[in-house]
């Protein structure tokens, strides 16, 4: 059947649907950069409306609408949403089809785990495309199939709910909500008046309705902002945990000895080059906010702004001096496996943009932690990589009256408690104590990198090494031990602290291993993290040649023996972990599929699964229809439905059974559907039937031959038109014989014809 052309009412419904969808989609404005999402959503809506008109015109079943929507999604999705994957700008490719299949499943999670606003020209545009396609097809189908005035409002309402849940928690635009409600009520009113006789006073009633809508909208617009929950709406991103696990990376601080002169590894090697950094500023590589007794390591923290997560085109940042840095990675930085996943930068980044052949891969793998202002690239930086960081540098300097921001989460350590007050001297205020501790370490400590004659001073900052550092007659170590110790003391004194690994570039912007340092940042009352760098003694202050004497502090804790298990801070293990797996990359027992087979599955799998889903849905609908026919209605009606089921099966197999024929005529058409014999209408004689409860009148058919099909038709007529009501046993027996006739119907057809009949939708069309 040809599609029915759209009527004026259909065009009016499409206009209202487009207006409501556009109002709902505007809620994505804080989520995406630019307005490309709006055009993609409207394009999806137009395609969905076209699908709704084509499928709803000839009264196709709902499965047909769904099937056409899926076909349009894959055929035109590349042109609308992922243009870089199509051929010649318009033709779908295997890459575009598989990409759309993957994005339709994972794009929602990516949107919720990416800091808004996300890239307005990237693959996440598939989300407004899907919403538009579903809204257009569903809303149009509901408007043409159901007479209830408010029925098609379900489609744009669901889109509005999806936009709110997938969007940001910022205060919503009240005018959009009011406009949506006004347009929705107007649409329902227009649909409710269809089919009524026109009466006088229609213009007056329309004017009254518009006035009421205007007044109601104004009241809601004024009072809506005062309602509970209006300031911050519920969004899913507040309840979704980012999937990135930073704990699988080794602590960058454990490899600090690599940058020392005596290690002869990276001391004079160029790690990276930076331009645009103001003179005197430092480059931050990694911020380590948790001490577990073994290492200072980075964590995902807690709170909405904590955790390493995807970032969009803009990153929220506070006030400060704006700078733009350009960083070029060199081979030495790539070779340092404990740091090559970390993104050197400064201050709080507001935008990160990669260039070069690996730009797209790095942008996809970038994760940024707003709480620590640290970035990680899961696929690791390589020599030649280049990126630009726009950032703000917050004002520095430890205030005179230091007050902590919150309380530190670290537990007390006995050897820290024994030395903290001693090193703080007679200072009374928190700021004075922090300055006194820094001065004591700087003036009384010695610097060593474990060179010749100093090998007894080991690297590391676990409990054993820290206990020896605190309890020695004078502190001895390098930046690793001093920064770890000062952060522990600051936490003991009551101010949250974290260790930062970074570098001080030379005048030419070159960062070598000798420029790498570690310092501490303190969280003060105004919310800033203030750096403290003056607690490390000069590198020329060497320790005494004699090994340090044993413990002088009787309050020190007894340190347990080291764990026999290897700690996750070795440089070897750092490169053998998968950032997204949450476990170490040790080979597992099991079957490993070859790469070529995985490639074939990636190409063939989505279309095969889609076809299987469609076939399964059609089979399920036919089974459901058969069960309803067999179990619903009076007994005589169930007999009639059994015959209808046999005729529908014949139509699916390709038999031409015209509508409006008697059962005997339909039996003749079924019997000669696949033969050359002409169809001759039999002389109809009304069957004579006894009273209800008599012996069954049905003759058992063994094969769907013309004679037996005629007998089934006569038996059905006897049950429907004869006196009395057939018994349940007789109905069950008739259904059993019809089932056997179904199986033998068209048994001479090729197998492919029978398989095509199983998925045919001909029987769903109204005769």
C-alpha cells in the first residue's frame, strides 16, 4: 500500500512536535559548546517525522516503525552526526556503521563522565541525533494512530526528561519550561477540538484560552524559581562514578632518584620544553594527595569536582592570572615510565588542546582532576607530542594567619608526633609552626641522592624510610623525603597537605632532569592550595661521612617488617598496567582470540545482532498473537481465530488470499496457492451441527490437502454459525489440527521461502 499523504492536521502535529522538541533540546546549551548539537537534533527530528509518516500511513505495525527508525539511524547517522567516517561525505561505510553502533551504547556514559561543556563537533553529537530521531518517529506515530489528545506529548516529554538528566546541574531556564508547558497545552487543545462541529464563539474561546495560558505561564515563571529544588535540579552525572582508576599508576614520586646527578640517568637529559610560562613559575607534573604508609599517590578523592574524568572544550577554573603554555615532549620524558602518563602544566587548566598525529587519541584518553589540577593521558605521552594549555595561576604565598580548609584525612603516625612539636619550636600559631618546621628542615638537614659514600641513605618514602628520616640526629635525604616528611607534619598540625612533583624550567624553557623538584601544597581557609617550597636544604649541604646514629626518640613507633609482596610503586610495573582495567596487566589463563577474528567480529557482529533482534521481535509478536487468539473470547470465536491464524500463515508464505471471502473460498485459495490449478469457488452448503456437548464434528487432517482444508473450513463454520457453543475440548482439538495443518502448509516450497515467511509482516496488515 502507498503511504497516505500528510493532511493539514498531520502538518500541524509535526509543527507542534518540532516546537516542543526544540524547546527541550535548548536545555543542552550548557552541556555542549556551540550550537551544532541543535542542528543535529533538528535533523534527526525531521528524519524521524518522515519515518513516522511513511510507516503510520499504511497502518504498519509498531515493529515496522522501529525497524525503519533503526535503518535510518545507520544509513544517515554518519552524514548527520559522524561525518568524518562516511565516504564522500554521504555514503555510509563499515566504519561509520560500527561507530554508530558503539556510540549508541557508550556515548551516554561518555557524556555523563565528561566535564561539561563537551566538544560541540565531536562524536557525542550522536546523542541529540538519537533523541531527535526517536522523538520524530514516536511522536508522529502516536499522533496518527491514537485519538487521545495528549498521547503524542509523551515523546517530547521523554526528550525533556532525558535532556535534564543528561545535562548539568545549573539553574534551568524557567522561560523554557513555561514555554514548553504552554505549547504542550495548546497542542492538546488543538487535537481535542478535531472532529467536533464548529459552533459560534470559537474565536472568543480561543482568545480566552490564550489569555489563560499567558497568565498561567507568567505565574509559573515568577513562582517557579521559589519552589523547593528549583535552584539545583537532579542530574545523572552527580550519581555516576567515573570509570577511570588512577590507582593502577605507580606514584611518580618513587622514581625521583632518576633525576639525580649520581644516578646518571636523566640528570642532563631534556624531558620537555615549555613556552609561555611566566618567569619564576613552576611546572606541575603530578599532585599526590594520599599517603597509605608506602607511597604518596594520586587518588580520585571525593566530591563532585574530584576524580580523574573526561573534560570538554572548556574546564571550570577559579580566578587568577591567565597564561597559555605550549609543551613539547622529548624522548627522555617518554622513557620515564612513572611520569610519562602525566601532563605537565601550570595552575588550573581551562583548556587543553593537542596537536600532531596522536592528537585525537590523546584527547580521547585525557582525564583531568579538578580537585588536584592534574591531568593524565592514559595512552601516555611520547616524544614529539605537543599540546597547548590555557590556565589561570592563582595568587600564591602563605598567609600570615593560616587557617585550614577542612581537616586532613591522614591518620596519626607516632614518629611524626614525636618530632612535629620539637621542629615547630615555641611557635604558637599554625602559620608560625609551619614556617618553623620548614626552616628547621632547610637549616639543619642535609641533602643526598645516595651517591658514593652515601649509599646508606636509601630512596623511598615508606614507613621505614620516614621513620629513619624523622628519628635521625639530623634529617638527610632529597626532595622525595623532605616533601613527604613536610606534608606529614602539616597534616599532623591540622592543615590538609599534598605532595607535588614538578620542575623549574630554565630561562630557555627547557626542563632537564636536574630541574625536577618536589614541594608541598597546603589547603588554606579561602579554598586555595598554597605551595611551600623552602623546606629543602641546598644541594651542597652534604651529610656527615659517618653513618647516622640510631634512634634518639623514644616515642617512635615500632616499624613492622616490610611486606614480602612487591609494592605497586616499582618503575617496571608502571608500564604494564591498563588504566581502564583496574588490575595489573599480568597474563591471564584462558582462550585468546586472534586479532583477525576480533576484527571480523567487530565488522560483522553489529549487523548480525541487529538482524537477529529484528527476527526475534517478529517471531515474538506472532507467537503472542497466536496465544491471544487461542485464549481470548468465547469458544466459537477461538475456533474462528484458529482458522484466521492458518490463513495468516498462508499469507506470510506468499499465498494470495483476497479479503472478504468465505472460509471455503479461502481454503481453495490456500490449497491452490502454489499450483497451476485454477481456483474454483465451491458450492457452499451450511453444515448441520448438533447441540453443544455432542461428539466432535472435526475430521483429523494429516496434510494440508485441498480436501482437508475444506473440511477444516466447514468445521469452523459449524462451530461459529451452528446452534450451541463448542466445548473447550473441541476447541483445543481444532487448534491442534490447525497447528498440524500450519506445519504442512507450503511443505513443497523451498526452505528459503519458508524462512522468509517466518519473518514476513504481510499478515499484520489489515485485510
